[in-house]
């Protein structure tokens, strides 16, 4: 079968590899669509880091099949699997972890010390077929498309952050970063009842998309003073700030944007350490917290997509075939800021 195999930085090859078979406790999925994630971009452009050593659960290291945002159709059932059938349309929850991990035992499997992803620590979804643990396969209603199914994973990241935050209906919020996760955070915050949503980015194209998906105000931080803009709109500040950009400037601005008693929710991974002036945190009794990936929210996300409450289709900007993954996907997303979520089909 055809697959996108990563060997290291700037080395992703479209190859023919053996087609896998479903093993005990697993199902085989024929992949329809896989989204390109920021972690895929980082792996391609900068290397896999710790993933270059064998993962403690999968035992895998490079090379492996990339891709963790995917949906498809079950084609084979492994021994011991119940509740699933050949032909089921499914979205994949790609987290892997040891079942005996302390945090997994508490139900907080995203905090597991053995936390990893299909597509980064084991073979993933940029392939015609993938083998997936039965417990991480979620059925899709008939009115949810396969393209939407591929967006369940990144939508779950944003939804988890909004659900875990202090946001209440009628609150005002700000989202720093209008990439795919920032856009999905805007969509999730709107669904949760946010009255006003400020989107901040340095890309005019991304800010235009932010307004399209539900932001009420956009601020280009290269052209405007974010703090001044926020205070002109909301003199006391906003209730919740979502940090989906991962930079010192946006982190600092997010703290300054909050009203007293407000909350900063960190979603982005930061490439470098940041510094924090604790004085405004102390004076304002601010709360700073974070949300890592997701846990137990895939069914909710799928239900909300099915009900039309999370319109994730708006985030899709391009669809390509697997043969074009590198040039029209992994390279293009760095060059063209008008692109948001690019979906990849392994068969055309």
C-alpha cells in the first residue's frame, strides 16, 4: 500500500509498504482523509526529537508512517473486538499510552507518562490503511462527512481547552493565533456562548478566516496595539484569553488582556521558554492554566458537529492526494498563510 514515511527532517517519502492486518484488540481502517497538523510540520521541517528513539508503548522509532488526524472505514476486525463492524465510518483518536500508567488509571490518559501519538510514535494515517486500537475508534453519524471526521481530532484539542476553561455564556474572550487550532478554538468558544471573540494574528489572511468562522473582532498585532485595542472595546479586559500562538509576545499580551480574576488558557506548544511578570498576575488574581490534547471528548465533538454546532468545514482550505503531500502540503503550509487545514486523500 502507499504511505508517507518519515525518516527525519526534510525527509518524507511516498513509498509502497506492506499492507497491515488487524491484530488482537485492533481494527484495520481504510483511510479516507488525513489532516496535516502543526506537529507534522514540525516533524518534517525540524525532525522528530524524542521520537527518534523507540516509544515505550509502541516500541517504534523512525522510520514510520506520519499523520494522526484521520477518518476512514473499518475493513477488518481483530480478535476480541466488539461493538464495531466492517463498514463502520469512524474517526480516530490517535493517543497511545500504557494502560497501567498512573494518570491513565485516573482517567487522565492525556497526562500519561507514556503519552504518544499514532503518526508520531507509531504508524499513522498518511497511508491507505492503518491499524488502530478498538478503544480509540469513534463511529461517525451518517450526516458527518469523512472530511469532518478528519477534523474531529484537532477540534477535540480546541474543544477540550474551551470546556476546561472558565468560559461562561455571555463572556468576552480573546484568541491569540488564527491557525487551525486557534480557528477551532473560536468555533468552540462561539458554540459555548461567548458573546464577543477577539482574534489576534499577524496574518491578514488568517484574520479574515477568523472572522469567517465566528470571531467578532480581528486585530493584526503588526499594525495595532493589542492591549490598547482590547481596553478600547472592554475597559475591564476580557474574561478568558486562549493562547494558541506559542510566542513570548502573545503570551505577555494575553496576560495583559485579562480582567481581574480572568483566566489564561494555554493551548499552544512553545518552542522557547517564556518569561512572566508576576505583578499583574498578583494584582489581578489571574489564573494561568493549560490544556494538553484531549480526553473523553471525541463523542461530544462528533455530536456537536453532527448537530451543526461546530462547523469545522470552514477550516478546510485545500484537499490534495498523498503523492503531493510534501510540495502541496508540508512545504505549502509554511509559505502560504492563507492555508489553514489541508486534507490528504491516500488514493487520489
